[in-house]
C-alpha cells in the first residue's frame, strides 16, 4: 500500500524532479501483519524486493493478456532512487529474475548468481518462466540516475517489444517501501506473494493512528497484541496466525545464525569485511567477561543486528521488518528478549511481533517506511520505534507505556538521513541497525519507568517524521548523492 505521500493523481506533465506532498491524500487500506513482515532476499526491500515483484507482475500480465508469445524483448527503465542506487542495491538482478517469474519469498538465494550468469552469457531470459526472449542488459535494463517518474522516487517502467521493436505493452510501477508495490493507477500489486492477504474488508478494530489504538484498547480491554490478533483473524485463524508468525521468527533467527557463521567480504567494490562471525567467536570465547562487564549484553545485541544486516547485504534470506535495510533491529531486540529476559517464551514472541506490527502499520498508513521518501528515519527509525513498543509490551507495559516507547524510539531518530556509501546497503546501514536496536531497548526502559503519560504523542512524532522527510533534500534520500556517500572514498 502506498504511503500517504504517494499521489496517483499527479499529472505526468509536472516537472520531473520529485516533490513530496505532506498532506495526506486519503489512502486507507487494510494491511496484515504479514504484509509488513515478508520473507524476502537482500539487500533492499524497495530496490530489490519491490522491483522483483513488479517485474513478476508485468510478466504475469503479459501472460494473462495473451501477449507472451509476441514478446521479443522487455525494456526495464529504473528512475529516481532506483536509477541512482539501483545498481548497488541489486535492482537490475531483481527485475531480471522477476521477469522470469520469481518472487522474493520463494527464490532460493543460492540460485540467484548462477541463474544471472546464465542469462548474461546466453543473452536470453525465460519470460514468466517459459517464453525465451532476448536480454542484453545494457540495452534492456536502463538506469535513469537524474530523472524521476512524477508519482514517487522509486519508479519503474516496463516496456514489452515485438520483433520489430514496436511497443506491445507498457506499465509503470512504484516501489513505495518495505517491498510494497503499487501500479501507476494506485493499485497495490504485491499481494501475490505466497500467503499474503488477498481480501479487503471491515476489521473488528480498524485503527488508523496511535490515538485510535489506545482508545480501542481502553474500550475493549484488549492489549495491543490481542487487538492485532483479532484483526488478523479477519483473514486467517488464530492457529494459522501463530504458525505463520512463529515461522517469520524462525526466518529471523536463521538469518542471525547464518550471519554469525560466515566470514569473508560483502559483495561490491568496497570489499567490506563481514564482522558478525568474528564478534560471535569473541563473545563465545570470552563469555566470562560478561560477569564483570554489565554492558556486555550490548555486544550481543550488536551482534544479532549486524549478523542479519550482513546477510541482507550479501543478498541472503531475511524478513522485511519493516524494510530490508532495517531488517536487523527487530530480530536483535527479539533475541535480546528471548536470550536475556527470564521467562521469555513463544507467547512473548507472538506479543512482540503483533505489537511491532501494530506500530509499523500506523507508520505505513500515515507516513512512510521508505528511505527514498523520508530518509533512514523511515527505515531504521521506524524499526526502532516498532521494536521499542514491542519490547515494552513483552516486559509488561500498558498500552500507554508501549505507545510512549514507540514514540521515544522515533523521536530520537528524527531527521536521520539515508546516504549509503557506494549505493550499497552496507555503510552506514549495518552498524545503524545495531544502534537502532540498542536505542529501542533504552526507549522501552525509559517508557517503563514512567506511567505512560508524556508530552509528544506517537501520532505527533509520526507527523513530524513525515514533514521532516518532505523537507529533506533528495540527496539524503537513498540517492547516494550526499552525506557519507560523498565524503567516504570507495576503495
Ligand atoms: S541508510 Fe538507512 S534507509 Fe538508507 S539504505 Fe541504509 S538502512 Fe536503508
């Protein structure tokens, strides 16, 4: 679903530079926990997961329209942030594999590079998995670094060509953050992912803001997590929700485990060294230090977050939470809960995930979870806010304390820019997730020391985040044209 800054009504005749409107334009759509927490592959939800889904949908459209056999080639045009940093984020690989019919939740990460090598050497790809077409990357995957489509900074145009190079079909899609994709017409198209929600309808607790959520909790006597579960039961049984949610947790835990076991370098010219495995060995070997250093727990939280984000940077299997770039924060804080909090259990994991989702959905509906729209405050900032509220919940917080924790988690990320060095989701992203996780733990602790009363509401901080993102220069919004990206020399 688009954030409220997505404007399908804006004319294509407007200037090509992107201007973010701050006023909401009235999108309101039911989103499930499982639309927010999606199994995907790295390194980016907006630049890898979204483009793969869009390409998959275009190929399916050609098939459904009976056009597949006439297609000789497909030209993919990537605009705005996708044009500027898509190369480093693997957008080119994602669209090629998406055109072949793959989706982020079912593609085997180990299959990616071998299949790409075949496409490149044969100069052919299998459109929708069956129809061979020509594919010469420099002709058929084009990066428009300085141009944006009018409706969103992450725009894509897919053009199907026949043997005479005439256009058979053309579609535009927008990757609006967190793996959500919408068509030019404003339709959400990413619900084709396996197990995603297919229907809309009236939820028992249709909250659209933090204030709504608190009011509904007070009126119903439900916790935030229980209220979310009631909404999820609109789509599937409580048992199915539990099974799926614990399955998502398993994928998060597997990413931590895998990240802790792999040495070497991350992809890309910077040759960034993977650090999680070495840190893991250090912490295991020197566990006695934990008895003398009361903050050694932070080393572990850092480890969990970095392990996930190194996996993400390497194109591995992770969960968008709410994005790939910020995928390490929630698993790190959830590991903190399961490893360091006495009495932690699977019910607590469920409470954590449902509470985090409730908070994330408010951001998705009222602001943005896209670094290309609002900077990193919309990615690591939102993940920190979600994790802070979720941790407060499993530590026994009231709905008011949970809302307070979520607010603190964002308040102190306001203005955080997105300036990935080399256009890769590595620096500052990997360490930033560790910082986001630690900040979330502190936010939960601060909120739990109070009674839930506070000056800045979650809704106010979300509105402020959105306005700050609108004021932020484009060079700080996932274009790698400002900040660290221009002050750190790639070697
Ligand atoms: S700086 Fe933040 S928003 Fe930008 S790519 Fe990295 S994690 Fe994502």
